[in-house]
C-alpha cells in the first residue's frame, strides 16, 4: 500500500488545512483575487434569489 508522505499529514488537520488555504490564496494574482470575489458575489446573489423564491432553506430549518 502506498504511504502518504509525512508533510501531507499536516494538511489533514483543521489548522493545517487553513494554513494551506492561506498559502494558496497568497499565491493568487490580483486579477485572480478579483475574479474569485466576483464569483463569490454571484453565488451569494444566486442563493439570495433562491431563498426569496422559497427554493433554498437555511440549514437550521432542515430536520
């Protein structure tokens, strides 16, 4: 069975995963950061429209 390298195990914790996300975000160009922000804004608007249309329930409403 293939062994997972030790340095990858550090990424499996919440803290390790968060550090890796920050490292990757810091490598983005300004254009990539703006594009990501625009896409997140589009997603937020789509969720708001779904919520307004009754097609999306908050997690707290699910049973």
